[in-house]
C-alpha cells in the first residue's frame, strides 16, 4: 500500500537552495520500498519534505532508522526511489553522503582513539585536508562541549559524552544535512536538555538542515518544525507543527461559572462549536470571532470566566491519533 | 580560527582527491599498529635474516675470506635455492607479523560499530578494504620482496651482467611469490577478524587455520588414501607454488597449477567473507 502526501513548504526559497542550484526539496520519497528477506520494512513511502528540521517519529520497528539508512545508501530499495537535495540515492549516493552528517543510534567509535584523532580521521575521510581536519576537529569538540575531554580515549567517555562525540564527528566536515538517529537515547535529563539545546542551535543557525529520528515525542516537539510519523513501514501521518500551532489557535478551553444553556446557545449563534461538561467548556472559534466576543457574551449573560486557554493538539495527541488511524 | 571559540562554521575550502582517501585509513591504522612496542621490536627482528643473507652474499664473493675458512666457492653459491630459503624464512616471519597485526585492523571497527561512520561518508567498502589491506600489504612487502630484490641487486652487482641476465627471472619470482603470500595472508587475517570481531580470537584462528589445516590435510589423506587433503593445507599450497616459481625440483603431491587455482579460490572466498561483513549495518534475516 502506498501512502501519498505532498508535504510542507520550506521556510524560504533561499533556505531550501544549495549554492548554484535551483530550489530543491530536502527529501523526496517516491514509492520507496525496502525489503529484508520476505518482509517489507518500508512500504511504498511517498512524501516530499522541505522543513528546516524534520522529525521522524514512530514506535519501535516502524521503519525510521531503515528510512535513514536507505537515504544513506546502506540499504538498497527493492522498488521506488528517494532523493536528497534533488539527488537520487540510486545514482548519486556518493555525492549525497558528502552533504550529510550522520550520528547512528548505537555506539559508533574506536575506543582506543582519542576524540581529536578520531574526529580528525573522520574529517579527512570526508575530504578535508589533514591540517584543516585537525583544526575543525578541535572546533567541533569545543562546539559540542567536549573541549576539556578531547584528548581522552573515546572508550572512557560516558554515554552522554559519546553522543556528543558522535555529533562532533557528524558536523566536522560542515554538512548541509545532519541526520540524528535517536540522539538522546540513554541520556540523563540534563544531558538530554543539553543535546536538545544544541540541536535547536544548529537548526536556528541555518547552516544545516536537521532530520531527527526519535521515538521520544518531546524531543521532536522541541526541535522540529515538520513531523513524519511512520507506522509499520508506512506513513501514518504528516504534520507541519508550525501550521498546526497556528491552526489550533482557534481551539479554546474555558472554565465558567454561572452559565446556563443561554450562554452556550449565544456562542453557537456566532458559529462556534461548543462542548460543555459541568463548568468546563471547549469550543472552536468561528472565522472572524475572537476571545473578546466570548467575553462580551459572558458579560451579557453574567457568566464568570475563571480561566481561558488556547489549547492546541500536542504532538502526543497527533501521534496517538496517527497510531489509532 | 582559534580553537577556544565555541562556534561553528560550514566548510567551503578545497577537498582532497577521492581516489586517495583510502590512504587516510592506511595512515591512521599504521600509526595505531606501531604504538605496540612488541610489534615494533618484532618488525625490526624481521630484518635480521635479510642482513644474514646479505653477509652470506658478501662471503660468497670474498675469495680471501673463503680461503681463510677453507671453503670452496661452490659451497656458498648464490642461486635460486638460496633465494627460496630466504623467502621461506621471511614467509614464516610474515605470517607471524600478520597474526599479530592483521586481526587488529578491522575487528575494533566492527566491535565498536564504527563502520556506519565510515560509510556514511563518500567512502566505499572497497576503499575501506583497500585502505586496511594496504597496511598489511606495505608492512609485509617491507620484509619480503623489498629486501629480496635488494639482495638480488647486491648479488647482481657482485656477480656481473652475465649472472644477472641469466637469473633475472629470480627477481620476478621473488616479487610474485611475495605477492601471493601477502594476498592470502592479508585477506585471511582480515576476513577472520571481520567474522569473529575479537582481535585475540582472530589471531588464534589465523594460527589454527595455518597449522591445523596441515593436520586436517594429513588426516584426510590418511583416511581417504588420497592427495586431495593438501588442498586444505595453505602452507603446502604456498610451498608448491613457490618451489615452482623458483624452479626447485620437488616431489609434490599436487601440481603447481592446482595449487595456484586453490590459492586463488581461497583469496576469493576470503574476499567474499570480508565483503559480507564489512557493511554499515548487517541485515539479520
């Protein structure tokens, strides 16, 4: 089964443009199918993603990491195709890899090397000259906050430090796209906060686009502006979080006292949809109606409004809906 | 840029040539190998035999020294057998060096899951294998055909143009026999280390393949009353090819052609094993 969605627009044309090339989408999937043995892991994914930070969400085994690994050319699709920055993974995988920085989900390092040497080597493998790679290795380690520990062997690092070291090797060569696979796995709350803050900084600096793969909704909500939810190898839902936030500004939750049916009827006459239970009321404001109109009706009806919240669907709501669908 | 500044900027400078990037792996792997004092000492010891052979060549051409020892010049003749003996000793040393250095090249990358970090870059599996095998290739070359050819040239300078012209094929045999040894040892060491992912076990397995292979071959020959068991004995196969290359008379149970084919099959099998394991992620079916 194929799931089709034309998704999100880029923040601006310039953000979505590689130097000297016309505007291109960050990731385009066209019927992408990946099979291991006789089991389809990704089933005909079709999507076009252009956000500055894209979250890949889904339960364990949904196909998030497989999608990333396929985009990096680690797995060959049995059908369909995918493009990264307009370059086909079948024909231009080497070029795509030169544009990408990647942090794998699991431990990935050479335990007997110190961080500087390791990251310098990774920089050189990406094509940086030796001296430049050394300089940028130091720079990357300072950037991720491992400056003091940069001459320590990687095998002695804590889990949080290893995650940061992985991030440093992913950015050392200055990629256009940073792919992070479960970057907060196993981190304590403060280390997680630090990682999230860093991803936000990278996103906001606008030098790199970010694809964040996670099953932690909070991480994705904190960092991404587009979300692709996968379930059983298919696209369960796409959400542009920015648009979602704007759209849901019309959803109100009220705590009211002294109301009778007249208040609800008056609000509904304005075209709003209402649902009342005890002294709580939920409503979707009609076009052209704002909260002042509600306050005016409440004053006319002598209804006391004790609390008024604009409530939007949290990513958790969106995710749960996608899982139920 | 000063390293104390916490900042990030994209890279817009020139990149190195893609075809030479496998040398990055060669450089780092070689540096890691020589951090071991044992390996460094053993590597130096590997040059003792070539130095002894050099002294032997000098003695063979020193009439006064031979006279003092009361030896005739025929007793110390420098010919194809001399170079085969040289290669046999260096071959054993090359094997021991491989058993020590080879398994440490790939197994740490596999054990620590580092392969995705290599292959998410513009760097292929073939380049990875080439980079790692070039470490062993150059290391083993330094103790096999390079000193062999140097000895040949020194002998040629002593013996004159006629000897050189008549025995030029020995230089070719030195190089070819070394390359066969280097290919099979490198591929075997890397394939085994890729499969067991544990350096010490891979080293032990390499020793086992070489020594227990001979025992296994003898057992097959004895039980089945055949000579086909020799195909399981890598040392025997290499020795068969070498004696053929150096034109030394021998009474071998299998022909040189069969030995060549068997070694080629072993090399291809090791390469297949290696490429099956050297992947960013292993798909468990």
